[in-house]
C-alpha cells in the first residue's frame, strides 16, 4: 500500500512484480490491497516471474526501464547479514536505477515533514539534491536540510592550547563557508517554483562520511534521507566500509539512493 501511495505522489505508473508462482489466492490478495488505496486512478500493472528475487528484479528494472525501485528493508542488520548481504543490499549495489528503501511502511500515511540530503563534493550530488527537492515537493515536506560532510582530517590542527583551538575554529568556519557557497551554487540550477514552499537549511558536520549523516538524520528525526549512489561497491568496501555502507547496515530512516539511469 505504501508503494502504491508513493507512485501516486510521484505521478508514476506502478509496476508490481511478484517473484514466484502466480495463484488465484495471491492475485486476489494483491488486488484486495490495491482496492483499499484512496487514489483509485493510479495506473498500475502486475507481473509474475519465477527465479531468484534479486536476479529477477535486476533484470526487470533493466528491461522495463524502471526509474525507481521500491523495497522494504531491515532497519538494523546483524554481522551475518552485513557480510553476506540481504536482497535489498544486493539490489542497492547492482541495480541500474534509483532505489527507495522503506523501513517502516504503514497502512495509514505518515506525513513527510523533513528530508535530509547529502551535499558532499561529488559529481552525483547535484542530481541527489535536485531529486531531494522534487521528492520534498511531491510528498509535501516543508523542510529540506543539505548536509555537508567534512572529513575531520581537513582540519589539520592538533589542539594543544588556546591558540591551536582558535586556529582550528577558524579553519572549520572557512570550510563551512566554502561548502555553503558550493551548495548554494547547485541550488541556483533548480527552478525557483520548486524551492518557494521549502525551508532549505545547510548544515556542515565534521566526521566520518556516511556514518555522520546517518547519525544526523536519526538525531533530527528526518522522515527521508537522500544519498547519491556510490560509484562502486565491492568486497573491499564491505571489509573497509564505503560511505553508504554505514547507512545500509543501520538505516536511520527511509532511504532514497539516487542513481542516474544507465
């Protein structure tokens, strides 16, 4: 039901994919759920396919030109799930389109009020921010916070006394100003009509990328976290976690991973 509701807000066609044998009972159950949706003009179709869930979903997203894959996900993963990988994690790494992970889907809609998006210096960040603005408008969110994660090593000062503390503070302020200016330039490319109903805030945080923004989203109780997709995630990234791996293993809220369609 949550998936259908999101498709309606995005004014998109919904493809429901059931991996497994088609039965009259299953079809009746799915149609029963759809009949309860308040938006009865939603365009949708149902497909039934056999095979391994992750492989079927990956292939369908590619052949059907899917723009967004919506999945339920575990909020907290244990050690085994982290290294072996859940279906949601595998798909997040390999799928050709953007992915929305829902940790608390509900029958009754919970209004989206606050969206957090990463603003780190990366070629995919402009797309992530523009998507965050679009999603905020579609879901009726009133606040969008762009978080600029700054690595602590950029403040290369050992704090030993008042003088070094002051120097570190000055450096941090300069970095905040630099990041704010960069993000403001990105926002200028977005049409004003999409920004006028949004309260937009920039927030610089110092710490480990991925972990810091996930913690921030949890502390401010964001309804949605938007991240740009990593360029590459492999075995080494699971041993030495990539930025987004911290978030995937301990989701602070619903997560939208923005990827430019291949």
